[in-house]
């Protein structure tokens, strides 16, 4: 095979995320009967706030970590949508490990349609399930390791499924998948190419 046709996909700093020490979940659990659903990254108009609101309406604890760069006043009306401004990279794994589910809900745009969010592997390195819009590259590369949803109601349904069907086997599968995509493995691939 012609080496020019080979590609090297996104990678992850696996050890950084996998070995992070989790913070106490209780700091993010307003509703103690519901899981913590989290997202980290810039909070812009690209994020589908209707998803966060729908999750909050049914009682989920929604944790949003990142700088708020748009109007999130509707989300801020819900006590179980918790905002945490930007977190230092060294501390981020501790926050992510507090999540029961990692979420990726953006509005469709050309940019999102052609993206492959590296946070997927960061969530996987922590072992947590991911609920995301069905971005083509994610569907192709991750298949059924991710729970896919497009509407706020589907995000609620898939979050319930992701949480209720989570198991040590699924956690191990996600961690193993991420471990094989650590940057050190990609460097080996690059040298081989």
C-alpha cells in the first residue's frame, strides 16, 4: 500500500486523563437521584443549549466546564445546570472523572459536520460513556462505542440508556480503545510511515 494514502487519526494524552484523581461527585450533584452529565470546552452558540435544558428539566445534573462566550441566561435559570469556568488542563481529568456521562451536543454546521472532537478520546480515557450527535467521523471511527442522539428528547433517552447499561466491561472497552490511541502509539505509526 502506498504510504501516502495512510492517515494518522487524532490521539490522546491517555495517561494524563486516565490517571487523574476524581473530585467528589457530590460537589456537582444537586439532584442526588440523577447522574452527572458533563461537557468541557468553550460554551458558544455552537452548543445546543436546548439539550442541556431538556436534561435539566428531567432532573439530570449538568456540569458545563469552560468559558461562557455566548448568552446562556436560559441555562443559568436551572439550579442543576452547574457552570465551572475554565479549568487548568492539569486539573481537568479530575473533573471529567466526576461525570457519569460525557456529552457532545452541537448545532449542525459545516464545521461540526467535518469535525472529529478529540474530547471523545479524553472521555474514553476516563472510562465514561459518551452521548453525541452523529458526526460522520465519529460514527465511522467509534461506531457503537458512542450513544448517538440528535434531538433534546433523544439526548435524554440515550443518556438514560448510557447510564443504565454501563458496566465494567464497557468501561474497559472505552479505556482500551483510548489507550491504543495514545500519542506515543501515533508517534510509532508516524515513524513507520
